[in-house]
């Protein structure tokens, strides 16, 4: 039986804040479907050149009282980045908390406005440990 990956869906509470967060990660909107009768929108966002692996942001126009604590989220999304230190600095400069800093030059975790855990992995070999990351502690959980 053939199978093809389509997308990962996450529910979002504040569409604008969530889209802005994923844009900080480098994702861009590739498709949007608004469903007036069902009162929801599906926004697909993907990294440039990786449009076949989008994240689907599902936004209910009338709110979603269970978010972000109803545990209908899953483990995490993971993205490879060219420079984990530059990526984390960019996110911090834009108000994103680095929950698990890249102390090892390899891996970091952040959370979206909807409390979805995002793993950032250094593409290729880990970078040499560097400050301030090497001595930065964890913030919250991921």
C-alpha cells in the first residue's frame, strides 16, 4: 500500500500571532482555505523549497476554548536550520523564549503562541559550543 506524507495539523487560538511566529521560523503561507459555513480557516505554511511538507494551521473563527491546554496537540514539529545560533538569536530578538537553548550546538526548543513545541536542529554537524548558549539554562518546558 502506497502512502504519501501530506501535512501536520495544529490548532491555533490567535491566527495572526501564530502566523507571525511561523514566519519568524522562515515558513511562508502556501495556501489558504476559508470555510464560511463551517466558520474555520486552514492556512498551510512551509519552508521555502519544502512546500511538500507544510504545517496546517487550523483556526476556528468563533474561538477554541480548549487551547492551549486540552492536550490535543502532539509531541513537536522539527526543522533543520543552517545556523542554530543565528536562528535562536533571531527568535529571541523577536520576543520568542528559547525553552531549551542550543548548548550543544545541535538542538533547541521553542514554543508557538499555542504552546506547540518546535524542535530546531542544526543541519549537518553540530556547531562548536558557544556563549551565551553554552551556559544558558532551560526556561519552562518543551
